[in-house]
C-alpha cells in the first residue's frame, strides 16, 4: 500500500514537472530572484520551476531518510528487548527455577519396607 502511494505521489510530481517545463517554455517568462549575499538574478521560468522541484525532492528525500533511520532504530531496539525477554524467564517462573531441592519426598523402595519390622 505504501509503495502504491509513493508511486502515485511520484507520478503526480512528474506530471507537475512536465507541466512546469511546458508552461515555462511556451511562455518563456523570466523570474526575478533576490538571493541574500549573492544579489539579484533573472532566470528563465523553466530553471525556476525545475530548481523548486529539485529542492522539494531533496527535502522530501532527507525527511524520508530520517524517518527510515528512526523506524529502523526503533525496530532494532524492540528486537533487542524481545530477544532479552526470551532469554530470561518471567518473574513468577524464576522463583520456581531457583529451587534445587524437590518439594516432594522420594517414595520408599520395597526393600526398605521389607527390612522394617512392624
């Protein structure tokens, strides 16, 4: 389901990029850019739309990467906890495992009963 959603989102983004290229090439408009510390520039609309699309794609890729790393670390932590709980028995069971001596007394053998005089 997640893969289908990503494919649809990618197709919509690609359609938007194609439309932006078509629109800017047909109109050939120039976009004025005022960049701090670099000055004023006038770029064709195509370059502006393409730059905005690439910047958005980079931002989405970075945030998706962070989300993936966060989820994989969380999964790793859960696996460690699960493996640790498999190694150690539950508190209630541990109490019974500590007892080395059997609770019941061994039954007397037939020879021991015969040797006793009643």
